[in-house]
RNA sequence: GGGCGAGUGGUGGAAUGGUAUACACGUUGGACUUAAAAUCCAAUGGUCGCAAGGCCGUAAGGGUUCGACUCCCUUCUCGCCCACCA
C-alpha cells in the first residue's frame, strides 16, 4: 500500500498556501519567533546545501508553530551578482529577465519541499523597491563620512574585470572564478567599518549563543593586538620612522630595521648612497611580484642593504636599514624592527644575510650564546643585555619598557588592528548603482534622497570586456548636477555595490517588505527583531555575519532600531559531501534535489538529510539513505492503517486496558516525546528521528498483543505529531485519516508525564574491577542495602568474587555497581 | 607557521566519567509467495571455543580514576579558518 507522495505533497502544499498558515503579522498576542535561513543566490536550481539548510530551519519553524509561537519564517533572493551578468554576456540575455526567471524556478522548487515560508514577505535584492534602500543607507553613511572614495591599490581580478574585497581574495585567487588576483591602483568607494571595530569586538561577548568557532574567527579577523609604536631616527637625517611591535621587551635585541620596498621614505634615505642604484632595481623587481608570491610563506626572504643606518632609541646603537619584500606596506607602518634572537623569521633573514644576533631574553636555567642558536627563542625568560631592565621577567619588562618609552617619548603604546575598511565598488552592471554624481564644479554630489532609486538602465552592452557595461550607457551616465544652483552637465558614478551590501540588512526588510516611505516600518522591526535563530553555512562566518553586525550598529546609531546585534542564536550547518568531496558543480558530483523529490518525495528527502548527520557536521550523501527514509515513512503509514483496522473491529474487542505490554508501550511513548522535544531544542535532529524509529519498532513488536484500540490510537496520534515537523505532508495526510478536520499545524506539540516515564525496574550492571560481569533486575525504588544484598546473591557475581576480598562496593544510582576485589 | 575542530563496526552515525557501537544503510538467514519485489522476523566489531563463556577492541602511546570514546600529557592523520601580521 505504497503512499502516493506526489499527490499528497501537492495537495497539502496547496492547502497550506490557500489557508495562509505561514502568513504572520506583528499584531499577535502570541510570543514572536523570528527564524531565518540565509537567502540563496538565484542560480535557477536549488542544491542539496539549500535543501539541508532550509530543512533544518523548517523543522524548527514547524515545531515552534505547534508550540504556540507567532513564527516569522521568510524567504527571499540575493539576486544581484556576477552569474546573471555572465549569462547576459554569454547568451545575450537581459540579466534582469534571466534573474527573475531563476527566482521563479527556484521558488517553485522550494515550494515543492513544503517549507513553511511566508511568501508574502519575499524580498529580491535586484528590485528597485529593495535596492533603493541600499542607496539610502549609502547616502546616510556618506553624510557621516562612513562612505568615502580614495585611490587604492586594490585586488583586481583580470578575469572578472573587477575589484575584490580582501575578504573575497582566497589564497591570492578570486573567490568566484579562482583566477589569480593582481594589484591595481584605482579610485574606489570604501565603507569605514574600522570606525566600528571596537564595538564589533566587544559585542562578540554578547553572542553567547553563537558557535565559539565563529566568534573566534571574527575575533581573528578584527585582529586587535596591543603593542608599542617606536620611533627610530636616521643616522644622517632628521626624519624618523615608526615601527610597531608586540614584543617591546626585545627592543634591546633589535639589530637591524627592515622597510617595505614601497616605504615612502626609502627613496629619500638612499639618495646619494653607493647602494642607491641596486636598491632602486630591487624596488622595481618587488613591484612586479604579485601579492601571492610575496606572501607565500616558503619563498626565500629576499632583501638588500639600503646603505643607511637607524639609531636604536633605547641604546643609541647604529643599526643597518634593510629593504625586504616580506615587509608589507599595508600592514602596520611598512617598517619593522628585527630581533633575530627572538623572532624566527628575523633569525632566518639574519643568518641568510650575516646580520648581528643579540640575545636579550634568557630562557630559565639556560645561558645561551648568540652564536650557538639554531633557531630564535620566542618564549618567556629573564631580560639580559637590556640596561636597567636586566633581571626582570620579560613579561614585567614589557610593561616597564613601554612606560619608560612613553615618559622619554621614544615610543607610544598603541593598539593595532588587522581589519581594513571595506571596499564596496564593483565595475559591474548587475548591482546597486552607487548614488553619487561627479560635477566639475561641485565635485562629488550625492543623489538627493527624493531622486532615489537610481535605477539601472533597461539596456546595456554586455561585451564581457573593457570594464562596466554601465559606463557605456550614455543616458545613464550623462546627467545634470543635482545642485539646484549649478545644474551643469555632470557624470553619474558607474560603479555598483558589492552584493554583500545587499545582504547586510535584508533581515530587517522582511519585517515590513512593502514599506514604501521608509527602509522598514519601525514598529514591525521592534516587534520582530532581533532574529531569534539564524541558520546558514560556515563559509559566511566572517564576511556576511560581520557586515550584518556592522550595518545593525550603524542603523542603531541612526536611531532606527533599538538593538545592536542582529542575530541572537546562530547555527552553522555542515556541508553536503559526495564520495568524501564537497558537492559542487565544478566537481561534477551534484545530486539534483528535484530528481530526489520526483523519485521519493520531499518528505523522504527531508527525513534522510536530517537523519544522516547532526546539522553542524558535514554529511555524506547516500542514495540508499533516502531509500531507508522512504521505507520508514511507509512503515509508519502501515502502522496507522493497522490501527484503523483494529478500530473497525473494536466493537467486538474486550477492552483489555492496563496490560503489561500496554504499560511498556505507554512508557516508551512518553519517553520518546521527551527525547524528541529535547533533541529538537538542541538541533539534534538525527537522534530525534532515531528515537521516533525506536518507538515505531516497539509498536510493531507489541501491537499484536494489545487490543485496546483507544490506547493504540493515542500512540499513533503522538507518533504523527512528533513526526510532523520532519515529514509534514505525510503527517498531515495521516492526521486527516485519523479523523482530524484541522491541519496538524493547529495541533499542540505533545507534552509528556514525567511520572509515566519512570521505569518500574532497573537493570543494574554488575562490574567487577570495572569489567561488566553480570546484570540484575531490581525494582527501581530499591534501597542501597537491598541492592547490595541482591547483587551479592547473584550466582555469577558470587563465582567471580569467590575467595577474594571485596575492597570497595560502588553504587551508581540507577545504573551500575562496581565491586573492587 | 598560528587558531579551531575531528579521528568509534563493512558504511552514515549513538553514547550527563558508568553496559561502547542506539538508530539506519549494507550483508546473511528465515517466514510469506508459483516466483520476484515489497513486507515481517532474526543475526551481524574482532578473535578463541561444541558450548557456557573468555580475551581484545573507540588513530597510537602514557597518565588521572573503582571505572575513560569522554578528562590531562605526548605523537600521528585529516578537515576548516587565518597567515612573511611585526
């Protein structure tokens, strides 16, 4: 009696949609719950990663609905980006039409999974209704100096013909096309996220329900380090250079200084030196190298003596200034002090170029000599060769030296951050136009708020070469200066925004997606926000999640919202693998969810993907696993039919209430309700499903021996309720079959009776010296004395301890006893 | 190089310091069937043994404990993130 999942699933999806079960509004007396999954890029097809992400979310949404929460569960599309533009170039298609078609296809696929979305709240970032507010946020940032333009050496992908954020450069390659990234000097728009670094760091402490791992990754990304900025004078020049160090305790061991080839003072200090020509050549060569070559750790450290000397301010020693390409201009001041005795990288460089090595920290109990060192000593110890600081522990010296340096103005305590400002300019068509105009007389003029949105032109030449198609649309580019007193001919900015901008606040738009006069309706945002549970991939641990936190703080500063962290709880789901590798188009190991739905139905697919692994772990795809889930659903359905069959005969049956088997099944049912409830709360869906399976198995074993229809029917009802978040369509069908006229979504999540869970008797394990030797069945309310007596009377136990002295008798209540002999 | 995490049957995976391998897949056997599929039932870590049962077993080695997959130390392997970061 195979169930017709296709018919069932279509039918219930239609009913949910028609009855508007998932449509919610903010005027409810129920407690609110905002459940959000990361919205997809509309590629046209959902993949298993989406199925996994959204199924995890859907189970929780349905569970919360049944618990009586007012659950907002929205879905939308992160619809700007390069694939649409690439498709436009390749197929001469309009990226707008291409994207909207993809959205339509994807929405249909998502609906086939039976997800509980409030589709009335759907948001697409590529629609002017939405990106108008991107522009609005940009203008607000511009007003406050948080959006600014400057020339910068930027990461440039020659293949995509665009700039990339630091975050988008992975191992020196473009995150999207994987091609090598080069450096290019361009005028670019930046967001001053660094103004928020302190708050972004401090508020990580508020995120107690985020995975530790994500918090750590963000901490590392912000990269706060504390140290001292030290000023070095030149031997024959009035200028000074500053270096930053976290190890000021090693300052007396600084034997040379290294500058980055791009250091602005370098050309000055080599002027007239015999080395000048060689150094200039070195600078030229370094400029040619790509960042990948310069930053790969195993490349030999190239360097050259500049001919100039610096004065170590702590002891007035003259130390040579070197130039090396391993020092980066972008980090710190582009200059470092080198302490070869206590920094391994400096040590290797000093050995290579025969530079002095001076020990200033001795490891406890050792008396190392510089010439004997085979590697740098980076650990703690006592100061030596450090003038008045000799004899202090280096940790103490760190503080004292810093203080002394501040008093004598040779240095200053400083903190240093790794976080850079966020580059948002893209030389692309398919994104939000940056709303500024360049006027020869007025300079950079923001587009007046009333003129928003700046819409993308309907047509543009997509050639794939020579930069942005937007720049070639005359009607877009040529405008009058918005300054009413000027109005002279001006040019529009043709850069568009990085798509991470779009996704940094979409969760707010869901609260009032149709809001016309404002970015969102404040009352709605106050009601729904913050997001109670956010679910998405770990790959967004830094980028999207950091940017969203930044935007939230900014909007909070504008007074638009009254909270400053957007996501209360975060779950990062693991990746879907096939044959041990990440499922991806480029690897060609994709399993199409749509095919699975056709073959097994959405319920079986959902059940399998949750059962195969805990949500946070990676999961290995297995076709046989889906078969297993399908088999289980059929088994549940047969069990329903079996009960209904008993019902037909029920009138003939004697009500055999209270039999032992009934008691056992009753207890198992209550235990399962407890277990499933706790497991869902903890996102342990795999074990939740396993325990439902156990209950069903127990039912099969015992139902033959139970003729109490009323009781069996109750068990069935509970199993269906427990199963409904996981396999909602078949649950609805069976629920109706049981004679319920209302959707199972209107039913209450079952509770359990703690009294009924308790076992009458307990199987005590008897260990002897920690090894399991026997078991005894005893009443659960047995006293320790009684238990001891029973155990010692057990035959096997007697045999094991015969002739031995019992040294200890350990009782672990409800579990085991351990006899030490 | 740094940080985080993980290593359990043939496979995916269970186990508040307390019966290691729940649940499922696969495999094998049985029932049903003319037959097959489906279904239902049973077995299934290794090893020795006719059996009762013993011994070994959670990457390797050590430690703490009456008792360790779980805690601590050392080593190995894999994954992810960061990385000439001063």
